[in-house]
């Protein structure tokens, strides 16, 4: 029921907002721009991601987000789409699916990442989804169905993407077909054309990023073969991305035009998979799983499996067991920031603040620019009550990342019960950069009434209140509809 309410609320908000259609383009202008502007796509994508976050569907983990955006950034570097900033995120769902939303937002389920057997396969999926955005398939779908209401079409497509997130591929396709008043057969045929184009363009992105394009077709083929033996919704990717023997054959033939690239899986890929795997099992199940795979030699990487076991032991609060497994992981793997991150977590679990701070410092000495370790170091200072250190660590991070809601939430935690002006201003900034404008306005109003003589901060709050007021009004209007 929560998913249905989310879809309905999002669809209502989309339909309530004005769409800027360019009617003055020449006849030979770009069809996709004439039907849907890039600013419209960006707004819709932001709204959809915000709705998913509010529903708890997005996994906001610094290490996982950093990895996905690193690999996605290599793929999207080949995209020529001015003004579009790609964002890759992990969806807390064990179904095997991935999807692209307007404006450069690409989601990939936990289940799909675990289903891949190499980093190249994951790059193939992300390259495919990146191509959907780069080729502006949603805008082109609108242009090809000009008789359909632009707002209704756009709303149903975004709602379908969110339905697909939950593994409900049939429901997603039904939402699109019913909303557009098109037959299922016509919609599927149109979709397959886009899928082939996304395969072709996605392969170019993969090759440019240094991946072997053969991984794309091999992964799709393996999923298609596995799905023959089950009717499970776990294979929702195949329902939202129709795969046929002909399409796989085309992709395989196209791959012959590219050189073979032997590329070892990155340590980040191997560790991210095991971190995600731990989220899909109870601690007891995870410990049993890793003990079994390690004893039988069934793994992609022995070191990564020791890392996974260390995480499972930590979930049981078996810190000694976690440290022992982590030491074995380190003996098998190259040095990696996620190993330091886990060391920090183990120390924090036992309230060993000095040990946690030491591990974070050691990690940052080896990897000075690692954002996840920077946040871990800041969290240690906050949780241990070391406000002076937390302030010193927070300021340069905010100076370099002014639009990061996670940093403002930590700033709010720093000033909670101590400085109402800074507390409410920081929380207002967090909501502002999450595009939650009513919540932001409420916090800015509280900040404006709080005591304090910081002229610069008060000026910022007053300016934000003026900026947010019309945005909050629009948000309330959308919620009512």
C-alpha cells in the first residue's frame, strides 16, 4: 500500500506542475526538445528521487554511493548532454532491476549488483541505463505519441519507473500502457527499439571507459536463461527491459567490432557486493553463508569473503571475530579505504572512540580524498562528544561541498540543544538541498526567531526564506492535488 500511495502522490505532483513546452522551435529542430525540455526532465527526476528517499527506498551509504558514481562517472564522461549531471544510486530492493529516470538519475537494485559476476557486467547495465538518459528516450517517446497528453505520459512513465524499482515489472508496463491508452504490443515494440539503441550506445560508453563490451550481452543472456526456470518477480529487469534471442544475438555480433579488454574486478566492486549481501541476510545467516563459501572455495574473491564475514560478525557484535576476519581480508586484498572504514565501525561498536579516530586517521593518510572516511572521522568526533574536533573537521567539508545534505545534518547534530540558530539553519539547509521546501521553510522560520548575533547567518536565512516561500507553495499545491 505504501508503494501505491507513493506512486499516486508522485504522479499527482507531476501532473500539477507546469511543463515548459517549446513551441517556437524550427521544424527541423530536435524533436525531443520540442516535446520535453531538459529542465523539465531534471525537475521530474529530482522529484522522483526525493519521493523514493522519503519512502526509504534509497540506500544512502557513502561507500556504496561513491563507488556507483565513480563507475557511472566513467561511463557518463562520454555523454554529450549539456547541463545534465548524472547521479547513480542504490535501491534497497533484492529484485534484479535497474532503471533510468529523467534528468540523469540512474537507480540499480541491490539484487542486480549481487547478480553480476564481474564489474564489467555491472558497467554493462549502468552503461545501458546511461544511454537511455543520453538518448532522451522519455522525451522521444512523448514526441512519437504527440496525441497523448504530455503530462499524463510523463507522469505514467515516472510512476512506472518507481513501480519497476519494487520488482513489479508487469505493473510498471501496465501503468505505462494504461496511462497512454496504447496497446501492450505497440508499447513493447517501441520499447525494444529503445533497448537496442541503449545497447549500442551503452557499449560505446563501456569501451570508452575501459570495459569489455561483451559483458553486457553475456549478463543479459545469463539472466534470460535463468528466468526460464522461474516465474519470479526477482527477474523484473527482463520485464522492464525486454530481452529476446535476436537482441542478444545483435549485441553479441556488435561486440565483435570492439577489442577484447581484460580488466580485473576492482577491490571496490568486490567489497561493495559483500557489504550489500550482508544487508539481505540476518547476521546468523550471513555468518553461516561466509563460513560455507570460505570452506568450500566458492567465491569471486577470498579476501572479499573474509570482509563479508567480518561484517557479519560485527552485526553479531562479535568484535574479536570481526577483527580476526578483517585481518585475513587485509592479508588477501590490496589496501582499500573500505577496509579502514570497517575498522572504524568495529571500534565504534565497542565505543572505542580513540581506536575509531586512529583508524580513520590512518585511512585518510592512505586515501586523503576519500569522502566516506572523512564522514566516518566526523561521525566519530560527533558521537564521542568531541565538539571542538567535529567543528574543525566539518568546516572544510562544508566549504568544499555546499550542496551536501548529509553534511548539514551533521552540522545540525553538532549544534542541537546548544545553538538554536545554527541548529535550525543547518537543518533547513539539509531540507533545502533535498528539495523538501516546506520542511526547509519551517526550519528557516524557527532559525529567524532564535537568539543569536551572527549577522551573516541571519542574512542567509532571510534570503533562503524569500527563495523557498514560492517553492513551498508549489509543493503544497502539488501535495493537495
